[in-house]
């Protein structure tokens, strides 16, 4: 049995009155590189996977989600602390991302987006061929790296 705490209700009321954010909420996320791809993990508890929308427009990745709460006729709420809300997050992918092969999964309230690095942005070997000089072996190689940028969150 739940106990009544008037201070908790007062705090919730004050937060509701002074919270000026009425637009989409931000979702907490982690982003890291693992080999040839980036992995984005975003917390979206209580979200219907069908409401998650991921768009790529040029180099801008946009994630939208909607949490709806069940309504029922004749329901008498004892306490209702969870809110229906919209969530939005945007990332500037930068150069060197394979936008055609971005993939996403949703499990246990966590959205995981896998963002692969494009082939042209991966490190590669370049063979150095000597121009008739005997002192430089023809099999020497140097490693060239294209500039790769990690996806960057876009502040809203």
C-alpha cells in the first residue's frame, strides 16, 4: 500500500508550474566508436517501438519517439507520475559516414543505432613504389587516414 506524501505532490506541482519545456524532451544517450562503426544508445523507457522514427537527411540524423499513456473509461488514478511526451534528438553525422547502412534496434527500453564508417573513410594502405632507386624497397608502405569525424549532437 502506498503512503501519501504531501511534499512529493507539492514538488510535482511546482515542477509542473515552473517547467517551461513544453516541446519535445531530450533523450539521454551514449555514443562510442567500436571498430568500423559508431554505436548510439538512447534511453526511451515506456516507448512503443512503432512510435520511434529515425530519419537521415543529408548528414543530419533525427530520432523522434512518442510515449503515450493508456486511457480508460471509469479509471480512477491513485497516482500518475509518468507523462505522455515526445522525444527528439538530432546529430550532425559529419563526413565519412555510410548513411545508407545505418541500422536500429529497440530492446528493453534502449534504442541502439549502429552508424557505419564509409569505406573511403577507413584507414588504408598505400604502396610506395621506388622510381628506380635501389635504396628504397618497392614493398614499403605508408598508412593514410582520411579525416573521420564522430557524429556530433545538434543543440536545440
